[in-house]
C-alpha cells in the first residue's frame, strides 16, 4: 500500500513511524514532511494547504490511503477534495472540521446541546467587546474565533490585559481574519486533561489520556507555547471521570454533530478542565494533538493504519483498539528563545541508539546535515512501566542529542508524579 501523510511536524512523524509498523505498507509520502523524516518517508515539497496539488499528487502517484493531520488543510476541505478524487482519507470533512475552525461554532454547539463548558459571550464588534471586558469577572479567557496556529487564546489575569487582548486581536489584527469575532469566556480552574478519540460518526473510542505542558519555562512559568512536553496517561483522569466524560461530553458531541448534519470522522481532540463542578470542555480540535500524539501513539498496541481505515469506512465498531498499560513521556527540545526570537541553522546530532525515540518537528536537511529550523525542534519520547521510568528515560535520551542553543524544560511530568502520590 502507498500511504500519504499531509503535514510536516512532530505529530506527523509520530503518525508515520506508527503506520510503518503495518507490513502491507510499501511506501509512505510526507507532504511536505521535514528533513528529519527522510529516513521514514519520501518527502514531497507540497505545502499542507496546497489542496489542489495534494490531490493531483495523490491521483498521479496512485495513493491507496491518505492521512490529513494538521488543522488548516482539514478546515480547508482537503479530505473532501481527496474523497471526490477517489482517494480514501483519514480526517473530518470541512463541515465537521469547523468544530475547531470556529470557536464561536463550537461554543454555540455546546450551549445548544447542553455539553458542559465555560460560560461565554461572543463579539464581532470591538467596541462592544471592550465595554464587556471592562466589567467582566477577572481572570477571563479571550479567544480568536478562527485558527491561529494554536496561539489565539489569551488568559487575562488583569483588567488591562483583557482590554489589550481585545485591541490587539480585533483592532490591530494580531491573528488576521481569525480575530474578526472573539469569544470571551469564564476562567475555569482545575487539572487539564487532553483526550484524543477515534470516531467514525457512530462509534467513539477514546485513546489514553495525556497531560500537556504549555508554558515555556520550568514551574509553568513564561509564555504559552505549542507544548513543551507531555505525559500519558494523565493521573487526574480516573475511570470514574472517564465514564462521566463519555456520558456528558464525548457521545453528546458526536450526537450533536450528527444532528447538525456534520458527522465527524477522524480524530476528535477533547481539551478538558476537571473543575469542582465536573469535567468541562475547554476546546475541541479536529485532529491529533501535538505533542500529545507523541506519547499516545507509542502506547497504542493495535495497528494504527487498520484503525484509521476502519474509522474512514464507518467500521470502527469492528476494530479492536488497545493501549499498553504503561506510561509515556515526551520532552520537547526547542531552540532557545522560543516562542519568541530564536536562531536556527545549527547542526543536530542524535546518537543512533535513541533515533527511534525521536520525532522531528522543526528541522531541515542542509547540505546533507540535519539542522534546526523552527522553535520546537524535536520530541524525545520514552515508554516505561512507571511514570518515573518514562520520565527519567526520556531525559536520559535528551542528553544523547545535541544542537547549539538547545533548550528543554527539566520538569515535564513532575506535576503528574505529585498527583500519583496524592499531593
């Protein structure tokens, strides 16, 4: 089988490595991929948002199955276009991908169908939004409506921050057209949990839960990033809470999308807050999370490609999805200065014995050498019998990787370790 994976980051590398385990796979193409994936896939210089070129390539190359991983091409209708050309693909169609593509849509969906989430107000007028945030409870959360590379959410802990957030998003166009409308919502408190789920629009099978670390610096200090590391499973996500989420959030969401004529097939990401009033939805994503994928897929014991194909064909109920009763930790090695200014072009050296545990995100080949070319450069993952084992192994692997100005947090998983001890 010839497989095509659309995207070029660490998430896509994790998906490619897992798909390679299927013995029927003869070749994998990554569009555009990155230099660090070259040993696992054939790189094709077509951008993830170049829908027409993606479809043309898939048809000419005789691709048997496609995986569309990032949010942008999903929202732009890449799966629709591939299916119209006769190429079976993993991921939601555009009318379902709107669950991430528009925060206004997703919040209104939850309100309409009684799915627990933070109280909110929607604004498409800057002056009205400014008037509201001058008097609303603080802290508050301000979100650009559309996609903003994962950076369209501002947590305002002071009144001035809320006012400045509205001005920067709606008046100064910080996120372009994505900020034409905003959601201002209640600030929720409690442990955060990420749960990815396979769904074919009828059956929903949650994957192992995970805990992301968004802040750039140790102790959850510094600026928000795309994620500096993850662990799985998340110790706060107990079996009892999982049952509540299935009944009050997961299945009602699938049912709501079906009722709206927007049946969702693919991977649906639930960003949850475990509040004192029960689990609530912070956000939906219409695809695998990054870097959550880098700890979830290494624990998957089932054949990923078979599960994906069953999801696309509507036969997920006939497919076994099994995860190892182990722990995983992924530490992100970033370029110093991320998420602001950083330098790139430094050669990356990786000891051969840890290569299989490395997912390459922000890197490229330059004269045959792998060099850093982004803020988040590598994800280094380890699996262990205990969380402690997984964390210590991941950090030991990081020490066998080098590039100038490399930076990573030293406390990934520490909060989870305390939770396991009951602290």
